[in-house]
């Protein structure tokens, strides 16, 4: 048997934290750390017999004390046999302990997956959940959880927040944005419903806050292009030119090439598309150098935007910040 415990003292009384348990797995869930993690979904309100899970891990409610305890039994489809539960317990007059306890034994394939993969992801998810419990009652964690390099690698291998090349969507603002298209590509990242819907929020996250290594590349670009008679760009190159409810068009015209970029929010993904018109020999020479790097840069910026928006998505607050003060 494996017993895994995570707990956190929260400066709020149990009655302030009670809605966290009572809404777990539902549309107003303020405890589960989604969208950073695959959401927990139950097939109805929390009650004995409700079934659900997160990702490929499935379970059903076997015990429920409103505002105090929810117990689950794992479905054995992945070789997990046992239980897990969430508890809120008083700790003095104005504080509580939020605790998660899992007791399980493993069959195939979990007997291999648990020590190598699942335990690490489970621990990271639970620490993010406890951070969320504190923030839900208006308390910033003293030491917010940080993912280890191994957890980040596992999430990257699993494809979370990893952009992929896709066909350029049609029927949007890019159609006819340039009189001729000499190059076009698109990259998409999967999203979850709780991430921002506003395409301008995504456009700003992608183009106004790039990774440090992209900033360094742009610095090298700015230093070199003037030597060959190409204009140095500025931040206005990523100003919005047009927008709809689900798409933003950015871009600029220059002496060597024109480009347009679209940031499009679809039901379950965000797509960044680029089209380029090459004006002359300098443009063709410049783009021959840039073209192999371009998809790496776009995917890096889109992945960073997805991670940052996942981390910064607002956690609903259940009580005023004065509770427990």
C-alpha cells in the first residue's frame, strides 16, 4: 500500500473553506487547479454515488460530509485500487488544515507508472491545489509551489501547452490581408474553457511578453539588419490592425517585406497564423535566413503565453481578505 498525504494550514475558519469542497468537480469549482491541470469533472453535484475524475484517472464519491470531507474510491481501470479524500479540519479559532490523503495499492500498469511518472505529477498537482485553497480565501501562499524540472519535462512530453503546426485557418481576418502571399504557416496550442476567451489577451501574451531567448534573438536582429539596409522594427509592428470577437490581426509593412499575424481563439485551441509578402531581393534574402527560425520562435512565444495565462487565471475568492486577520 502507498499512503500519500498533502496538507496546508490556511488562515481561514472551516466554514469559509466549506464551498471549496462543496463545489469540487463542478462548474464553480474554485479548488481544483484548472486550467493549469486537466480539470476534475463529476457527473453531478458532490454526493455519494457521483462519478468522474481527471484525465484518465477515474473515481466515484463514497463519503460526503458537507464542507468537511469528500471520500472517493478509485475505479480500477488503470490498476489503482484504493481511496483518496479531501478534508477541511479546524486548527484553532480562525484557521484550518486542508488535507488530501490517498491510500492505494497498484496493479498493472500503475505499478510502473506511479514511481516514475504519476507520483511526481500527483504531488505537483496537490501542491498547486493547496496554493489555490489559500488564494480562494484571499491569502497569498508564503511559499508558492514550484514545479520541478522533472515535472516540467513530464508535462512537456505529455504535450501539455505544446504548440503544434496546423493548417492556416480560412474564413478569418487573414483572408485578403495581403495582395499576395509568399509564405504562410500556423501553430496552435490546446486550451481549456477557463482560459481567457479574448483574443487580444492572447495576442498581448504572445507578442508583448516573449521568452527571454526570443528577446535576445530580436536584439541580434536589430543590431544586424541595419547593416544590410533593412529597417529596424519596433513594438508597433505588433499593434492590432483589426479584430473580431474571436480574432486579432497584427502586422506591418516594410521596405523588404510585409507580414500579417492572426491570433484566433477557437473552441478548444488558440491559433497563431502568419502570412508574408516578399517585396524584393533583400526581402527574399532576409526571409531565407529567418524562415527556419520562425516556427521555433512562434511556438516558443505561444507556449509561454499558454503557461503564463494558465498560472495567472483568476482564482475565485470565496470570502473577504479580512477573514482570519
